[in-house]
């Protein structure tokens, strides 16, 4: 009758290894036997480590540039008065349709509404995949910058400025148009007003969640009086949020500080400050701004 082989535990194996090492040093153990012992020890150690690992978590769908408007959990953004922003109110993101996000994904974040800032042609080409029960609100703000002929020499200063903005087919030019174009200002005010009402968390997004979404985020951060440095840092954080841009997502533009600075410069030139642009340029009511503050501030 055969006897079952004894399974050597890891502590016993360490003692056994030291004994074999001593015997090998005396020349009383064949070298190959010692080599086999080392292999056995490695296999057992790897098995012990593997058994100690937790079960694999279900994969999380990749959503470009998804993050909380309030900052990270352990260090939320703070206003110039020291008040922290409340998390779980408004999220900023890139396109949500690259993966079919489950109802649980939205429910775990308390999301009740998605505001899609992309243009109609882009939305048609890349539709969203939003579960039933989540409000989907397309809020088209602006097309690509228009390219027009340069202004006539006798055009007045305002016309020359507006024409130069439209000729500039750059990200900076596009960002300045978000301030200079009346229809864009009207739609921006409508978006901010809608964000100030309703229950549940909301998501605002464009294609990559960078420039257009970053501009709306900067306006919201200005309303709650976030320091300029925090406002700029959040805008630039998009570069770190899409590390695969150099390969799989090479179409994503690199975010430059000059893009947001161009919009702020335009707002300052026309209205004096970014806050006055919100109040006077967007004509966003004091009540709407107070509702946004009440939502976003702890």
C-alpha cells in the first residue's frame, strides 16, 4: 500500500533548504538535487503569493478624461475663501459612448443627466450609449471656427477684431470665439442655467473632455471663486488623463495653457474680468449663480 507523499510547507521548506545547502557544501549532495530544490521552493512561493491575492475585480470601462469637477477625494479644490467643493455634483468627461456603460456605472455615481457639448455632425457619427432613465441633453455650443476673408482697411475696430477671430483657425482662436460669439454666449448661459437645477449628479462632456468642457468647467470654477491657479491646473490636467494619446488616441489634441488663457484674455478685454463676463456677457442671473454655488460648495 502506497503512502501519500508529504506536502512540504514553506517554513519547513526553508529549513530543508538550509540543510541541503549545508550538505551540498560538504560535497554530500549532488548539484542537480540542490537545483531541483530551488525550483520547488520558487514554485511553492509563487503558489502561496497567488493564493493570497484577492479575486480579480470586474474591468472598468474606459472613459476618456472622466473626473469630478470638485477635484480628487483626498484633496478637493478650495475657493479663495477656503471652502471645499462638494464632490459628486458635476462631472466632466470625454465622450461616454466608446463603451456601453451599464446602469450600475451611472447609479454608483448618482448621475441623472448627461450634457453632450459636441456638434450635431459629431454626435451623429459617434452616438451616445446612455441607459434608459438617464436624461440625455445635447447642448451644441459652437461649430469649428469660421474662416472668412480679412476685414476691409476701412472697417471699424470691433469688426476687425471679430474678423481676425474668425480667420484664426487655431484652438486659441476657437476658444476666443466662445467669448466673442453672441449665439455661443446665449447657449453657454442656457447650459449653466440647466446645470443649476434638477436632482442628481450631472456630466458635461465634449469629444475628449478637454477644451470645450474645460471652458465650461473654468466658468463654473470662476462662479464658486476658485483660485486662478487651481482653475488653470484643472484645465491642464487633461493631458495626464489621456496617457494613450500618443498611440491609440493620437487624434486627441494636446491641451495648452494658451487655449484657456486666450478665452480669459478675450473675456477680460471685452468685460474687464471673467466674473463680469459671466454676469454681463452671459447675462447669467444672480439667482442662477447662487444656485450653482449652493450645489458645488460644501
